[in-house]
C-alpha cells in the first residue's frame, strides 16, 4: 500500500494461488480458537503462584529423594572404606556394622567360600 502525492492510496494485490484459500481459512480459524483459549486462561483455577509453588515443591522433593537414594549407597561404601583403613593400620578385630539393603549386603557380608575356591587359574 502506498500513498500518492495527492494523498490517495494505491493498493496492489496479487491473486492467491489456487488451493491456498482453504489452508489459510483453517489457519485463521485455528488462530481464533487459540486466542479464545489463551484469553480464557485467566479464568482457570491454576494461577502462576500455584504453578511456581508446585514447581518449587517438586524440585525440593526430587532433591530429597536423590539424597536419600545416594545415602543408601554411600554409607555402606564409607563404612567399608573406614574398615579397610582400620585393617591397614593393623586393627584386625575391626568389624563393620551391617546396615545395608539389597545388593550392598552381598558386598558387606563376609564370605568364607571365596578364599577356598579361589585359585590363580580362575582369573585367567
């Protein structure tokens, strides 16, 4: 659109390609429906402070679960490290309190069978 020296407007238009009018109408109606939903969003019972509070709660809950699960692994491993340090100093009577669950129990339990069945040929 352009204005002439006398203040009149000149409008130049090209014909729409064949078959483009239907998709354009669908886009226009979809845009109108989206705008209607977007403006109705303020009527929703969820507000920004509610969503922010839920996000903060979910974050701290996930951090707590991660710390809990990591402690389930690190405590028995730390106990074994302390026991190894004690045994390295010559305190062979040092024992580890068994406070592990699952797979960690098999690492902490003394096994009598493995020294009897172990041979150098079993490695190679």
